[in-house]
């Protein structure tokens, strides 16, 4: 009953579209079957070559590059939404305004001046040391600026893309080798905690602060147990990292009055899930049917919000 089939993590996620201001118009960027697709750019690699030769880089292509740079970035788990009601309202005008501020630098005269330092080694001239330090600072500032612009652009795609990116990041770290577990466990546990606690509050009315999460590794789906009384009551939850993409990102955390812990047979719009009637019970299989969110909005900024979350019914 608790064996989990090996299906793509995105099996229960429908396609998702957003409009992106690009060139003189607005182009549709689509997420489908685990990949980002640029519908108005049939040859993005060729466009990158032209950009490297001095041409302008299309914004759609920039967005796709940003997605690729952060597809395994654990910090995405802390930045993205915790649920459909946790809307991150960011328009492309906001992205452009932030980029303009970054292009001007931290002050009217650009990057901060680097004062000469007293050097212990006389073998390298002071000017060379200062120049190397300045280059390192400028490179770090460029990386910080690019990261900020990347994140703003990815958030501007809307809720549907935000949760899919979280799912992709979680899946990238779903089975870390033992020597990386200490590094990836804390952000994964924090990400699951923030999202399963909201679902548990709606499920059994428990305070989110009373939900304690650990990372499940190995076969099966994990465990959910209720312990203690009153102020000492705790919901002890152990779930795998893949729960974030396979269940939560698909909008499946709750089905009716059940907490969904795994997908037994993925698919859109029909799937079978494993869900708990209550803490400490055995999961039961439920057949669920999903309805797609509304279409993208005309030529307006698409900040997908709750409308981009699939709705499932038993």
C-alpha cells in the first residue's frame, strides 16, 4: 500500500503560461512537463550567439537562463510562497525599476572606492594588489546583482511558476548523497515545515508552531503522529523532500479533509493519492480529479496568484 511508484515529480502538474514583456510585445512563456518553453523563440541558442556578438538578448531568453541557474538553488525554497494565499505580488515594472537601480550602482559615483592597504609582501606592487581586490569586489557585486535580478524575474512569472520552481529544486535534492546531507537537510526541513504546517492547521486545527518536521529518507512515504496534550501537543511529521514537488506544488496537500502524503498514480487531471484521515492512521488511496486554473490574462502582467493553483476534488 505504501510503495511509491517512480513517476516524474511533475506528473500531477498541468501546463502553466505567463506573459513576459519581450522586445516590442508580450510573449508567452510556458512550463510544461518539467521544462520551460519559449513559444515565441524557436531558436534561443541562436539568439544567445547573436547576443554574444553584441546584439540584444531577448527577455524571454534571459528568464529561461535565470530558471536554469536556479533550478537547484536551495535558497529558492525560502523565497517562494507557502501556499495559494501567500501571494508574492511583483510586476515586470517592479523588475525593471530594480534593474535600473542596480545599473546605477550603490552611489552617484558607482562602486565604492577601495582604499590602498598596507601589504606584508613586497613582491607584488601595491597597485596590483588593490586592482585585484577591486576586481574581486566588482565580480561579487555583479553576481549579487544578477542573482537579485534573476529572483525578481522568476517571481514576476507568477504563482504557478514559483511553485513549479520550488518543486524542481526540491526534486534536485530529493536523494542527496550522505556527504551532502548535512548541507541540504536544514533548508529542506524548513521548506517542508513552512508548507505542511499551513496544511495541518486546516486539516486538524493545530497551531503551525506545534508542527515538528523531519526529513524522511528511505522507502515509503514517512509518518505523521500526534503526541502530547494541550500546550505540549505536537504533530510529528516526517516526509521526503519530494513531497514538495509531487504533492504540495501540485496543490494536493489537502484532498477533502485528508492530508495527502504521496502520489500513488500520477496524472493530470486524474490521479490516485495516499492520504491520511487523521494523525497516526494508515494512508488510504483516494482518486482525485483536478480542474485547471484560469487562462493567462490578456495582455496584462501575469501575477498568477491563487488562480494558478489547480483545484482537486475526491
